[in-house]
C-alpha cells in the first residue's frame, strides 16, 4: 500500500514557542508544518 505525502502547512507567528507547539500538534495530526517568524520570511520560500 502506498502512503500519500503529508499536506504542507505554513505556520506564521512571531512567538517561537507558539510556532513549536503548533508545529508539533500539526505533525502529530499528519501534516507537514513549516514555521516562519513573519509573513515576509514565509513568502520568500
């Protein structure tokens, strides 16, 4: 059986602890989170 790729999710928040917590929660739910400190940083990706 083939596994599908996890859905990517961008987390944008200036609070590092919130990015970490949200990222861990989303990862446990089967998503592929990417964390960014601000929108400009996320848009450069």
